C-alpha cells in the first residue's frame, strides 16, 4: 500500500546528503525517491538485496531505507551483510510486519529505526531527519530570527556568522565563580590579625595574674 502524502515534513540537510533505498515495489520505490529528492537528497535506489549489498557496500550513502520483504533476501540479512562490510550508515527498516519480535529482530540485525507500512510520508521524513541528525548530516538549525544558529552535532553556536561557543563557555564559568565566591586576601589577613592580637592579649592577662 502506498504511503499517504498528507502533511509532508521538510528536511533541513547539509548539501550533498545521500540516501540508499532498497524496495522491490516499483511504485513505492518511486514515491520514496521523489519524496527524498524534493528535500534535496541524492537517492540511489535498488530493488533486490543482492543489488543493495553490491551498490551500497561499495559506496555507502548517508542513510539507508531497507524493505524487509525483498524477493531474494530478508532486509535484516542485507543490513547485517552491509554492517559486516563496514557500512555504518543509519538504517531505517520499512515493512508491513508490525509484530514486536519482528521489530526487535530488526534492531538486533543492526537497524536504527523501524517504520511499518502503510505510513505517512511526513513521518518518514521526520524519522530520516532524526537519524541523519545523529550522524551530523542534518544542517544546523536556526532557532530564532536574531541570527543565532545552533549546530547540535558539532556542539557549536554562531551569531550572524561568527562563532560564540567559546564566549558562552566563558560566561558559564564566570557565573559559576560568582556563585561560589572565594574570601578575599584582605579578609583573610584581617581575620588572622585579630586572631594573633587575641592570643597576645590572653598571654598578657595570664602573666599579670
């Protein structure tokens, strides 16, 4: 069953983001390709497990969308074969199997997320963006209209094109210092003088008795 296209999301990705799609259904494969390409993603699509291992193993994309029910292989086996070849791209499984054991086996096979058919394209797009955000393929997100841009993957912040990350760190350290003030040298010196004076006075009183 084809996914619904209502309320499609919008991806915020770094230029040149790539995705690999392995889906044997021609119509669904075309829908996935067009949906991702509208978001600026370069898509490589395959229709069989053997082709996916060959294509994506030689040139891993930033993210993989694998159907589990392929004609020549189980998508989970394809994922394991790619992992064995050193492919670390996040994997989103697409399948009509919604039983808990099926979902668990997908994660055990090296998958990162699981989406059951039929699905809404908006949810697919959001899940793809979330997976790419973990790997740093998602672009920094502008969080306000004041020119501040946060890069969660890089743990960095810029203001109007200039880095403010170190300035924020210095401000935090300064605040921590103000919360825990260290007694001044002058105060410590005055206190010690009073202590010494008190000791001398006590000795004088003792000697006069």
